[in-house]
C-alpha cells in the first residue's frame, strides 16, 4: 500500500506543486524543480519542523512582554506543547536580545531566545 | 540652526536613511510619533526579515535592533513621541512642524526624507456594514496588542483578507490558542505567498474561503458573528449564498495604503496606481529636496527593499544639499497590461535604474517588454504578492525618448 502526499513547496517563492508517493521506506517525488525542494519534501513527510515565535511575560519591564523564537526549527507536533509551556513562563527585566531564556526547551534540542531588549522599568 | 535633512518616520526606511545620511556627513534629525523606533518591525515577531540585506533570516524586532544599534552608534539626533503635523516649503528651505510632550516645535531644514510608512485599510473602505462593536481590529492593531503589549484580542477569530499579513496573523492567533474560524478572501486566489498558505493556514487546519466576502458584522457590545457570501467573477455577492459564522473577533487585513497626507497637502504629484507620490530615480518628489522611501512610496513586501530605498533617498539628499543633484524627471515610465505599477515613475536615461513593480494578476510565462526599445524579459511565474525588481540599463535607452512603456503580457 502506498501513500500519496501533495504539497506546495515553501522553500522559495516559486511555490512548486509537488506530489510524493511513499511506499514502505521508498519515497518518489514529482514536481520539484530543485534538490532543496526535494530535501524539504522529505522532511515534511518524515519529520516536519518549524521555527516557532511567541512572547513571554516580563516582570518589571518597560513592556509587559518580550518577543522570543526557537533558535532552530522544532518538530511540528511539539509546537502546541511548547506554546503551553511558554505561556506559563514569566521572567524579570532586563532582558537582552539574544539571551537564552529556556535551554533545550522540552528536550527538542532548541533554545528559546529573546528577539528584543526589554529594559527595567 | 538648519538641518541638512529631517527624516520623518523611524521605521526601517527612516532608520536606513538616517544612518546613511549621517555616514555621508549630513546633519540629520529623525522624528517618530511612537515611543520606540523600528516602525512596524517590533510587532512582526516572525522570521522572514533580512534575507537579502543581512543574508540572515531574522525576526522583525531583530532586524530593527541591528539598525537602531547602528543609529545610536553614529549618534544620530532623534526625537520620539514627536508627531509631524505640517511641512512648509519656502524657496529651497523647508520647515517641519511637530508636536511632542514638550509642546509644538518647528525646525528648519534643507531637505526632507519622508518615510512615514503606510496605514491599514479599515472595514468601511471594504464596504463591511453592520454594528459598531468591540472586537474589530486591523491586523496591525491586533499585532501590536499581542506582540508589544501581550494582550489577546479575542478567542474566536475571522480574518478578512488573505495577504501575507492576514495569513501571518492567522498563525499568530492559532499559536496563542485562539480558534481561527476562517480567512475570507474576495479574490479567487490567495493574496499571500504559497509558503504562508502552507505554514500559516495548513499547519493549523485553518479554512480559507476564496471568492467570498464578509458582508456584515453583527453584535451587541462585542462582535457575535459575521455574515459571509460567495461572490461571482465580477466580485458581486451571489444571492442565496449568505451564511452566518459566529465569532468574537474580526481582523481586517485588507491591504496597506501609503501614508502621504502631509505630501498631499503640499500638492506633491501623486500616482493613483501606487497610492504614493511620483518620484524619479533619486526618489525625489515633484517638490525638489523632498525625498520618499519605504511604504510611503509604495507598499513593499520585503523590508530589504525598504532599506534600499532609504539609502537611495539619503544619497540623493546629500547631493541635493551639496547642490549636485541632477534633475532626472525626463522620461516618464508607464505601466501597461498586467502591470499595476512601476516605480520610479520618471528616469533620467543617464544611468542604470532599478525599477520596482507589481503585477495585477497571477500569470505564468509572463513577458516583460519595454515597448519603445523592444527589450523583453521572461519570467516563469509572476504574482501580485511578490514585487519584482528589474534593471533598466542606460545603454538601452535612446537619448531622444520622452516616454517608456513597460508592459507585462
Ligand atoms: C504583518 C506584516 C508582516 C510583514 N512581514 C514581513 C516579512 O516577513 N519580511 C519582510 O521583509 N517584510 C515584511 N513586512 C514588510 C515590512 O515590515 C515593511 O515593508 C516595512 O516595515 C516598511 O517600513 P517603513 O519604514 O516604510 O514603514 P513603517 O515600518 O510603517 O514605519 C513608519 C514610521 O513612521 C512613523 N510616522 C508616520 N507618520 C508620522 C508622522 N506624521 N510623524 C512622525 N512619525 C510618523 C510611524 O510611527 C512609523 O514608526 C511585513 C509587514 C507587515 C505589516
């Protein structure tokens, strides 16, 4: 039994329409115009990942939240767990851009990093 | 005291212009009405910024931070919470009037770089009728609430418009645990990039309603729902297709319009296709010494282009102040066929120029043709969601020409 996947490739703005057929371990990809696209399709099927962004509460800051991101893509199926984890977090000002706020968040191998400064009130 | 240049707006266009102008030795003043610099960047917390300019994939706040750090290092003079109210021109001198918590102030300057960004279209411009209730936001308002101030605008959301801004907001809401019930798009194709359809909608199973229109917003104090209908090829609602969708929040994400009120008041020549002023290759308006960059000039989808325009405007201001700026409103460039606009609208024909443009409709196998000189270029795909850049080489421009038509077919 084979399984058919259909994608719009998101690697570049061309947005190729791709069909992939998975039979056991064997993956046949059609419609990709470049190897980067094929690589992406492979990871979309076997382990889709995304960079995640959100905000985290800040105590005593000039702003009440600081924007953050994961410093590398995390598995798609872990995103909602990570979001829940982040929503319960609160850190104290000052926060510096690039500061690691959570190391290896929920064992995904990715750090949560601040993407802006928030000074102390 | 007279400034060499006053930069109006501290978004990426204004920041890049101020930095470049200072580097070129100009005496610069930067004004912004907000209490922070960066324009809309600090509220765009997703990645996707700076792939061209910094060769890195940064988030909006990170991109802004890099420019702001440079600005501070260079010691550019700036005033925040300073809203510019008026510009007056007296000969080759200009006056900029602004209000800040310290009161009303007026400064004199030789040149102006206008980088005020864009404003968002609101529901009444889309003809959405119904109740005036709480729970209706533009995408930018919702983004500011969530990502600068940490306030969730609502729980059950309908988004009007499928441009990249709308798609990105759909994902932000979904990530924060809201239920995004629909993204509603009038056109038969999505406004945003294919990649954003995948990673913003499909990732979260958010339904996209193409060829649909939100007719009406209903509610007592807060939004309680919207009425949606299908539209035909002429974008008219089809009778009998209306349905109600309950929700507590409506996000209007239906495009940006250059914020050019002050330029209009001055009588600057405008382009109905871009909604911004007509400029030449120096990004100079029809009033000499007033330059425009960023979303005030045309709606850009990439911050990299915005920064590029800021830098061009600064270099032109420097030449203007020195008295060496060559007037270049000589050849009028016109857009035809499947081409919504092209900027700059005038060129001198004396040097290579980068033209920015946007098509009206998605098209495969598009041919770009400069009609009067017969030069052609082919693109495999063009989409309204992606601005294009095209280089016009000076040796291709005949010297006797007064008009040049760029046609997409
Ligand atoms: C939701 C969203 C997502 C985006 N995503 C991306 C992306 O992934 N990648 C990318 O490259 N680009 C993206 N962009 C585009 C990019 O952010 C913009 O092109 C860019 O910010 C425009 O810069 P600007 O300086 O022209 O305007 P703005 O950033 O809007 O700055 C204008 C500034 O002028 C100030 N101002 C206006 N009028 C006055 C006045 N009268 N007096 C004083 N100050 C004034 C305003 O306060 C503001 O700070 C996105 C845009 C949006 C809205």
